[in-house]
């Protein structure tokens, strides 16, 4: 086959589709997997800053210390090369599967998040998310509801009392907060009238007063609280309350599998941050500058505009990642009954009333 | 396009597995899980049929089946917990009060 | 062709998972296989253009119902069952009858031709033109099936109350531990 034929083959619709899909998957994968090392570093340096101490700042390359940024790399190397210890009486398959499943669900949610407007490449429309689903919203809820299996399986399979208790707590918490999470997102569907995430971003526009956070502020607050609860982060981290449960569901994990738990946790934090920016903060829309203007400003190259949109989304998500760290080192841990009471007796009713009010307002607007 | 009969065959396999589970498992929880399996076989038939005759009633029916299955699981599991508290077991062969 | 390959692979996996659910000795492992079963079934639904139902299937079945099962198994701390996890003596006649029924049904299904489809109003193209699968299902659900929908919400409410009443700890009762 000659070079011309090969080029012609590459320009067919199927080939473009496949190449675009591979590139999109690589982009999402690389970005998601870069988050944990950076976040581990932030999570050590930020509290150090808050508590007026130095934090890990030694590890570097030769004489360049880079504020200790290489510490995460060193930690990863250490964890990966450690000896694996599997507790006696553990259910081997479930024990090995649980951390992998955590990473898997987090990455699967990342697939549905749009990171740019539709691009035209060689006359073919390419949606900038790994999969463009018309039920993207439901897909995200469905997959995030699977994340609870990680915790359940990890706790049950390690054949340890601490792990079992921790996982019972964590899974009860995750099931309970799934409902307010869904409830907080339904008003968004009511307002924008679509389940397609990219459509939601497009209809929010570039101006902050049309964004989801302004149109549905109560939803945003509920979603923010549920974000912390769903990822088992402080102040809802009693699944791994060190003083009572050692480390909760991952007590019996070490070496690379322990690192995989961290990976899953940080990736799902990042994905939820992306989701919050997508739904409530205009996703890839740069504030105050509409997409068309950006395209015009960069001289009509849509891919540069897409790149800018991608950067904007990452920046917005980074803000939420910072909020995660900020809250963790600010608020104390909840008591378990307070946690359940907050979920069922406060957030669920508020979510229902919010949905009712939103629906009434939307109906009134339509009737008007 | 795959013939609908293949979907029906798959549903039959699932339904039979469910039936066998209900009939022959001792653990009450497994009996409930087998019932879920049977309900899912029915769901498959509904969706495949809905696609065949271009009518969405089948998919709406699946929606209702899932609702009912959720109720059934909730009440069933509550009963399992109550039984466990009362008798300390969930094996069907020990629960023979009604047999006299 | 690739679609058929996908279907047969999924069908094979579903069969394996279903058999494992019923035959496995460990309730937790059974629950895991049930999740696999439901997930694969959702994939089959998606291949049948029923995206909404596929999403709901994962959301409600795999994400809520089986989690409840798992939760109860862990709460009661049920270990693997002994050798007699299947009811013995197995009524061989019933097995025989069921197997015969099964093989006859499957054989008949696979050997006979396809049942003729009646042309309904919601072909895939019509659904696409109407605004997608979810929108059309919502339309059918809230016009033709309004009453069943309302009644199902009452059913859920009743189930919630019933579950709480049944599982509530009775102080007078003897608690076995």
C-alpha cells in the first residue's frame, strides 16, 4: 500500500472517528492520572502553609527542590516496590478487584464530561468528550452509584473487623448521600431541559449570571456537600476515622493496591470537581467571553479555542480541588448520627422543596 | 440486526437460572437474588419486544418493573433482617413455623 | 457483524454470570456476579437503543438494589455456606422438567424464524426526530401511563413504610446474636 492510499484511508470518516476517539481517551486518561501526584503534594504543602510549618520540601532532582514536588513520585515508587501482604482468610478475587474497581468507576465517569465544544475536523463533527451520550447525566449518576462497591468489597474481603466496620459505615454513607446528590441534580435537568452535558454547558453561555450556580443556588450547595460525602473526604471521612477504625475499609491494604485506592479517590474527586464546574460554572466556557468571540480572537482556529476551553475547565476544577483541601483542614469530623441526620433529615427535604420550587418557577415562566 | 429469538433465548436462560435458584437455594437472600434475575429476564423480553414492534410501551413497562423490584427488594430484605433477629438464621430449611 | 459478535459475547457472559449467581456458595460472590449480570444486561439494552432504560438499570439495580443485598449480607455477617448450599434432596423431577422446558423453548426459538414485527409508531428514526429516547419515554410515561406512574409512587411509599416497620427492633423480642 502506497503512502497516498494510506493518507486517503486516514481521511475516511471511520478512520477520523477512531483516531479522534483514541486521542480523546489519551487526553482524559493522562489528565486524570496526573491529578493524584499533584494533589498529594498540595495536600501536604497546603496544611503546612495553614499551620505555619514547612511540610515536605526536600525531595527534588539534584539541586532543584521544586518545593518538594517530587515527593509524590518518591512515594509512588516506594509504594509500588513494597512487598505485597495479603491478609490470611481474605477473599483473594474481591480483595484484588476492589481498588481496581475504584479507579475504573472514576475514569468511566470522566468519559462523559465534555471538555470542549464540538469540533469540525475534515468535515466531521467531533464531540469533545470521550463518549457523547444523550443520557450523559444519568450515565454519571449510574456509574457514580457503582463506586460504593469499591468500599464494600474492600472492607468485606480483607477479613478484618476494622475494615468491615469502616466499609459498613462508608457504604451506608455513600448510599444515603446518593439520594440528595440525585435530588440536587434534578432541578438542573428541569431548568436546562436536557440530559446531554455538552448541551447544558452550551445553554449556560459565557456570562456568569446565566450559569447553573445562579439559576439553582440551593442545588449547588447540596451538590457541594454531597461531593464531600460521596468521596468520603473530610468532614465526612468517618469511614477512615483514624482514632476509632485505624484506616477504615483500606486498613488491610498496602503497597501498590493502597496506592490504587489513593488514585481512585483523587481521580473521583477530580471528576466530581469537573462535574461541578460543568453543571454549575459553565464548564469549558471562559467567563465573559463567548465561544464565538474566542474563535474570532484566535483567528478562526477552532482547535485553539477548544484548547482554551479545556484549560478553563481544568482551572475551574482546580478551584474545587482546592476547596476539598481547604475544607479538610478547616472543619472537624462529623459524628456518625449527625452525618446520617444531615443527609436524611435536612438535605433530602431541602432537595425536594428545591425541586418543587424550581419546577413551579419553570412552569410559571413557561405559562407566562 | 439480531433476530429477536436470540434475545428471547437469552431471557429464557436467565429466567431458568432464576427459577432454579428460587427452588433450590437454601439461603433466603439468594432466593431474593434469583427473583431479581427472573425479573431481569422479563425486562430483556420487554425491551427486545419494544424494539421489534417499534412501541415504547415495553420500555415504560421496564421502568415500572424496576420500581416494583426496588420495593420488593426493600421489603424482602427488611423481612430477612427481621427473620434473622428472630431465629438467628436465614436458611429456608430452618424457617418451618408455618409447616406445623 | 461486529454488533452480532458483541451480542453473542455479552450473551455468553450473562449466561455464565447467571449460572454463577445461582450456584456459588458465597452470598457476596453471588451478589458480585449479579452486578455483572445487570451491568451486561444494561449493555444489551443500550444496543437495543433503550438508553434511558439502560441507565436506569445500572442506577437502580446495580447501584441501589444489589448494594442493599450486599449490605444485608455484611450486616448479618453471612459466611460461605457449607456443602449443602443447594437444597438436598433435590427434586430431580423438577430439575428434569425445567431443563426439558428450557431446552425445548430455546431450541424452538433458535430454530424457527423471526416473529413478524408490527410497525408501531416509535421507530428509532421517529424517536430521534421526536427529541431522543428519554424525551419520548417521558412523553409516553406522562400521557398514556400517568395513573400507573402515580400508583407506583404510592407503592414505593408503602414499601418504605413497610420496610421500616418490619425491620424495626422490637424491644420485647428476644434478640439472637
